[in-house]
C-alpha cells in the first residue's frame, strides 16, 4: 500500500493531487495503527483460547469481541477493500 501511495505522490501532476494522496496516506497509516492496537488487545485478551485452538484445530471457540475489537475487524475489512480499489483503479 505504501509503495502505491508513494508512487501516486511522486507522479501526482498537481499540488492538489499530491496533497490529496498525502492526506490519504496519513489516513491509511492512522487506521492501520488503530487496527493494530485493537487486534493486539484482542490477541492478548484471548491468548489462552487462541493457543488451545492452534494446538487442536478440532476445537471451536467463539470469541466475544468488545466494541473496539469488533470495530478493528470491520475497519481492517474496509481498509483492505479501499487498498484493493486504490491498486486496481488508482483511486479510492
């Protein structure tokens, strides 16, 4: 993603376009940081349950996500879709 945004900043033809892409890059970085923080919390909170599942894939354990963890997962999906759109069409 960063490579795509760096290329877009470098090839931006106007100052407005470069500013728009730079702002988009900052938004992506902030979103990634928030997702990372909340997923780390999720993994820490459920580390024993996740370790049990990793040892025996026949176990089915459902995790109850708090509001921030659920938001992080939804935001990760949304961010993935935005990055795919950016790479495929050159815009978000």
